[in-house]
């Protein structure tokens, strides 16, 4: 939707967002949504005595929030300039669970959505909803203002690609292999530890990456830690 198609609707939308964030300190930590970032800065960064920070890296956001004297509203993209936005979400909630966090998911992944909820995200929005101005951001802001949670209907439509048995998306053998991957062992070295062939290790790792919806060993380990699949 172009800004000229429904100017009145857009104007009302902007006014509503401004009203919802007027009385709270805001941190926006998003990457690489350059256009969206600029639009949010224009909307959120005006007409308030409260602090406004527009960042793109996890360490920058943590630096700001470690000095915070009151709960902030934090908008986070799931990928940041220096890592995972979900790692930032976890860190923020450890700093102060009263910080209100809205996560913008740019992965078509039910695992990312599930993990965001496990890490106590207050709201989750699909990035396309922001770009298409569906009203999801306003609904998320309204929900967190009332102390409620919100999930974008677009995300609710995602179907799980992992079907965990008894709550565990990985088998015991797969978790064993992932443990040794986390220790830095090669497929050959893992095979020697578990008395299986390197090809069997490779096949197990391929299935692990498919289930966790990642594309490499490092991401598999990181995701497994965040999901609590590794100690």
C-alpha cells in the first residue's frame, strides 16, 4: 500500500502509534529493515520527553537497557547486525522481566515463533504485516499496554515442521551428536566417541538441521541451546 492510497487511514494509524508509545521509553533494535526502521523513527521518535533509541545490534541495545531506570518497550527483529534477536530477547528478560518486548519475525519458521514465546516475548509480529500496514503493530502495542500478549494471525497460521515426541524434537542419539558438535568435534571424532561411522553422524546432523530449521552446525548448536535441548 502506498502512502497516498489511504492518507486518512495512514494518518490515524500514525496518531494511534504515537499515542500508544508516548509515555514509555522505547528501544528499537532491528536489522536490516532500513526503510521500516526510518518510518518507525519518524513515528515513534517524535513529540515525547521519553527516551528513544534506534539501534541494529544486540550489544548496543543491552548497553542502553543495562542503564535503564524503568521498564522499556523494545521492538526487536529476529536477526540483528551482530547475532540473533531472540538471544537479545532472552538477555532483556533476564535484565528485567518488566521490559515489554515485541519481536518482528522475518523467518517463516514456527520454531522461531515458539522460541520467542518460550523466552517470554510479549508480542510477535510477522515482518510482512509491518510492511503491508495490517494493523498488527497497533494491536501488539495495545496488548502490551494492557499487560496482555499478542500473536500476529499470520504467525498463528504457520504449521509446525517439527513434531516432537513427548516434547522433545530430537532423539537421544541426535542430542548426543549435537553435544559433541558443541564440543568442537568433527564427524569422524564423534563417530569414534559413539562407535558409529562418520556417514551416520552426517546423516543424523542433516536430520537435526532439518528439524531445527537451520543450515549449518553452528546454528544447530545455538538453536538447541536456546530451546533447552542442550545443557
